[in-house]
């Protein structure tokens, strides 16, 4: 398996987590800080940070620091094209 294939598998594995899937969808709508994300997905901040690190390590999200807040946003917005395509493909409607 070449490097591109390995990264692709890693991205699918990351999106296979319901929590990370929700985070990506949230960040598609708006950039957010860790505590906002944690509150919406009903997880504690440390758990949320671990999920965000996985997404950051795969280059799906990026962050900036503003004052005392770390603000996350999608780095690869076209990841949503993949998600929307999969949702459409697997929709039971």
C-alpha cells in the first residue's frame, strides 16, 4: 500500500468515529473553540481535544489562537464533499 492509500485509510478511520464525524460537520458550518465543540457534542474538553488532535494530525482541521482560546476550522473544506456524497449514497430515501 502506498503512502496516499495509507493516508486515505487513516482519514476514513478518523471519520468512522461518530464524535469526529460530528466535529467535522460542526466545523463546516462555523469555526469554533474547543469548549464550544465540547458543549455541543456533550463530551468533556479533554476528550474533545483528543478528537481534534486526530483531525489536526490528518490535516483535516487547523487552529489559530485568539487571546486565550484555540479556534478550530476545517483546513480541507472539500472533506464535506466526500461526506455529503457518502450520506447521499447511503441514504435510505
